[in-house]
């Protein structure tokens, strides 16, 4: 069986035709792959840990002076690094934000076996209490969108608004099919080729462009930081989102992009709840948050408005 890795809960295939990644990048960029790699320095400042029911949760808080703070929830198997550039972009607009590593990812503690979406959502209450935040704007991407929706449905008194980007809204049959897929169990190889293989697969899924090198690198790093026994993937595909979508009362924005693998799923949510606001971003890919921070932050800030806690 061909090895499979997972990005946002979706299988990633190798580059079609067997063309070497380096060759494809050189052809697209005229022979040079620009950009410097800054690593974890992009997450400078504001970091800490909160004691939560599912263990210690790693967060990064960036201050602002306008309105309610935004709580940023990443996709699986990434980390708060997905919002590394978005947080300072929000701060430039005056908006405070908190990005977290979801349980089992980044530097947060692993979630226990059997953890479900309701527990992942409830876990955030302790984080908000730790930070002294009465209400937050919940913003999530892929898995983060599921957690945000579950939180908003269960804790409307703590939810000022909701932003869902790439919503994992599936039919029961689709969820069953996803659960039947083999799990990703990273195996280390003496020559380090496990990192190269994962990087190649992610880059191919993102289209193999020069602009995708940094996002693919972050995805590769985060996949090997993640808890291989994480129950979060299972939680996403056992989650009955339809029930919670019907319960939502907070102002809600559905963000979508043609290049995101969950573009059609966002359309399903919009059809179910025509009262939600829908904003389509330029075509990109499933890690475009790492490429278009100012645009994404501007849309979220505008939707959130100047409301205060």
C-alpha cells in the first residue's frame, strides 16, 4: 500500500508524473527558489501555557486596542504557526488575537484517547478564563473551524462572532469513508528521507509552486511534532456538525477559496444557513493563510467590527 500522509484530514498524493520537485520549482521560478526561512522566530513574543482540562495548552497572545479579541484555531496537523503572520496583521489593524496549538499539536499536551469535538470546544473555556477574556471572536480553519463551531454552539455567552474557513461539513457517508482511511504513522529513516517524502507530498498537493515552499515546510515540521495517536482526526469525522450549525446564533462569516479542498463544503454550510455572511477569497490552496495574511486579517477585522466585550 502506498504510504499516505494527511493535511487537514485529507490524503496527499505524490507529484504527478514523477517530476522531481526541484526541477518543477526551477522551471516555475527561472531557476531560483526565493525566500528566507525564519522558523519559529515568526512566533516571537506573547507565548505562554494555560492549564486546561485536556492538558497544558500553548498559546500566543498579541495585543490590540479595538474591539473583541480573535481566538485563532488551526487545521490538522498544523500548529499556531498557521497564524504566525496573521496575528501581527490583525495587530496592525488594532485587533488583539490569541492563537493556540490545538491539543496533540504543536507544543500543547496530547489529548486523551476518545476526546470528542465537544471536549475540544469546552477545553477553550479554561484558556479564555486564564487570559481574562469574557468573549472572543472564534475563527477556525478546517479542524479549527469544527472546534470553533462546536464552541459557539455550546458557549454562546462567550462568543461574540464566528468565522469558519474551510468548514469540514460532511455527510454521514463521507465521514464514515474518512474514518476508514489508514492513519498517518510517521516512521523515521536513518537518512532523513521521511522529511523529504512528506515535504514532496505536501508541496505537490499545494500545486508545486515556489510560493508553496514555506507553507509545505511548516506542514512537514508540524506533522512530525504532532502526536501520532491524536484522537482529533477521529473527533472531526465523528462530529455531527449539522446539529450545531442549526444552533448557532452569533454573527457568522463563512470564508472560502476555490483552491481550498473544503470549498464545496463551505457552499453546503451557506446553503444550510443562508443568514450567514459568505466571503470568497482569491483562489489559493489549503495553506493559503500562510501566504495572504493581510488580506485574511482585513476581511476578519472588517466583519468583526468595532464591538467591545
